C-alpha cells in the first residue's frame, strides 16, 4: 500500500512523555517520521509539536491512535494531508504587488495553496486575476456606509463557504473588517501591514516615512483580529535605507518587502508550521 505525507500539530500543557507517546502512536502504525520540531514555552507552560510523517495507515486508524494520546495529555491537535494544497481566497483593493506575487508563486508551484478566487472591492485588478486564469469577484463596499459594509462581508462569508476556503489572504485589502467577521475568520485570515517600526497609519505611509527620515522600513504579516493590525505576528522583515532613498524608492522597496513577507506567512500557514500561543505564534520554519 502506498504511503501518504501528513502533518500533525499539537499543543498542550508541558509534561514528560508527550513526544514519546506521540511518536509511539505513529510508529505503531508503521509511520515514517520525516521531520519533527518542538517547543516548550517557559512563560505559559505550554508545549508545541509539529511532526511530518509518511504513513499508509488510514485516516481513521491514525486518528484513533492519536486520540488516545490526546486524551491522556489534554492535547489540542490537528492532522492534515501534506499533499493537498490549502483552499484559499485572496482579497485585494487597488494595489497589485502582493496579489501579483502570490499569483505568480501559486502558478509556479511555490506555494502549497489552491487559490479558488480573487475578491476585491474594486475592479482595478480584475485583468491581473484573469491573466492567471482565476475567477474574479467584485464585492463593492461604499466607504462609510454601514449597510454596504455589512452586505459586502456577508457576501465574503458566502464566498468562503462556496469555495471551501480554509484560508483568506488580505493582499493589501484596504477595508477594515468588522469584529464579527474577524471572529468568523479567526486563525485563518492573514493580513500584511506596511510597517515594522515606527508605524505610519493612513494614506501614503512610505511618504510619511520619507518625511521622517527613517532608516529602517519593513512589513508585518499577522493573523486578523478585531484589534486592528495587532493580531498574532507570523513573519516580519526589514530593509535598511538611508537619506539617499526618495519617497518613490521607499515605496518600491517597501512593496517588495511586503510581498516577500506575506508569501512566507502564507506558505508557513499552509504547511501547518504556525501554531497560536495566545497573542503570539510559534513558527516551526
């Protein structure tokens, strides 16, 4: 019988014997462990584990063995097929750098996701989505109109369900999501924020940075929460700049950083490498 690659992730209160029990449950079904990473958080007392393995055993048999371990150690766990790309929706507005990067990586086979559709509150990037052969869904939202916002978010949830999306990527989607929508997408929506430190809010952040003479620019990819731009951080990157960089050059550099940072966060999430630890994340690279 042929084997299939799978990934097990778990978290639980830290105590002796967890790794031994997990590996024993897998080896008992002739699983071959190909990668294993673990971390014990000294502050929270929680233990985190990611195990990649190949096994010919059925899903039911694996889950039955692992459920015994889960019950013994009070484990919160997930078991995923590593050879199935993660169903994904990508949302955008008018800026196309992050969208273009994700779609190119997707077509090139460099991201383990299955992008089902591109959703936008504008039509500017429809030609880009169509160039990559992906459905484009326009969901207009009138700024300041509560009814329009509610209707747009309801449509988004319909699209998530319709396409079976397990991940929503906000690739420079310039609308603030409501608290209810953030809760509905908790742990499965990733946003890219155009700053490291300091944070410049509002329009033209790179022009603000240029006016302040910053020496470091960067980007932060994080999970979406009701606290705007304060969700658990998955990845950050910076670039050093100096007085010679114009505002236009900062925009170019910043957009490159944003695209790279978001792509890494999406890939790590899709590979089940990101585990939530309260307001923080554990990332097994």
